[in-house]
C-alpha cells in the first residue's frame, strides 16, 4: 500500500513549456485533489475530482486535469508561467475528507524560469 | 476562500514541555476541522480531527480544543519530542465539502 505517489519530485521548466504532474493512489479513494503550497499562503485548492470520469469545478487558467480512472489524477501545466512556481500536492480521500481528512503525496516542487 | 489563520508563524519549545498551537477561523458555518503535521520534504499528515458538535477531542499525546464562540481552534501536544518538529496546519470544512487551510505554524523542539 503506497498511498499517494507523486512524480516527479522536482522539476525545472522554462516559461511557455508544458508538462504533466503525475499523481496515483492505491487506496480506492473516490476524491482526489490538487493543491499548491506557497510560502506564507497555506495550501490553495487548484482542482478536485469526486470520482473517476467526473470533473467538478471549472479548471483554473493554465491548468488541465483529467480523471480517466480511480487511481490516476494528472495535472497538466499547459504553458508554464513563473507564477506557477510552487510545490504541488496531490491528495485523496474516501468521502471528500469528512473522515480522517486527506492523504497527501510528498509533492512536486516545480520551478518555472 | 476562507480566512483561516494562525496566531504565530513560529513556535519553539523545550523537549518535554507541552506545546500549544492556535488557529482562528472566520466561517461560523464550518463544521469539521483537522490538524495536519508536515515534515520537511513530505506532504501534510493527518493528526486529529474534531466536529463542531464537540469542544474537545484527545488522541495520543495530542488534544484539539474547539471554541465556536470565538471561532478558535488549538492543538496541544503533550511532552513534546524532537520528532514533533514540523509545520502544523489547521484546516476547516464548511459548505461544499471543501477544506480551507491555514498558513501553518513551524514548531521547533529544542533538545
């Protein structure tokens, strides 16, 4: 049982390039979320999916998400900007976090130059 | 988003002492709260939760207190150990099943 696995752990991207941050969980959780974590800002929600095949809110500009199956929840940066430099955390939960909260991955530290 | 803040960004305590980390929230409709611990290079880890129909909940060496009157949440760690050094976040959930996180308090345990 690996929990939530995120890859890569670190990455440097040039402005305008695109990349996909990978997130996978093996706990059969329905809910999966992406947060970004910036110094002094706490964790800010980017997007969440309540179940495979569903998208539950408008995707913020600069990002693209997909939830083709229960296990995987990739986050794509379409055309990276320096403002997207951050630590990206993926989380999953059984019922939207109402019991025992979220299980988080270790994060992807992304720098856009 | 919600205004979930912490009173102090950093806290230093002597090993063996008790630690108290505070959190203020602004939404009186919030009904579920969680404390997370985040060690360097890792994601946040669940510590303890509390629902709005309770004012106290205890775990192993940790106690969460909820004061809904003043919208205040605290985490007490008994007999603080070096392994407790981390950043601690509170999170609240209100409508829409969304969590809003505070900015975090960095706890340093002095041996």
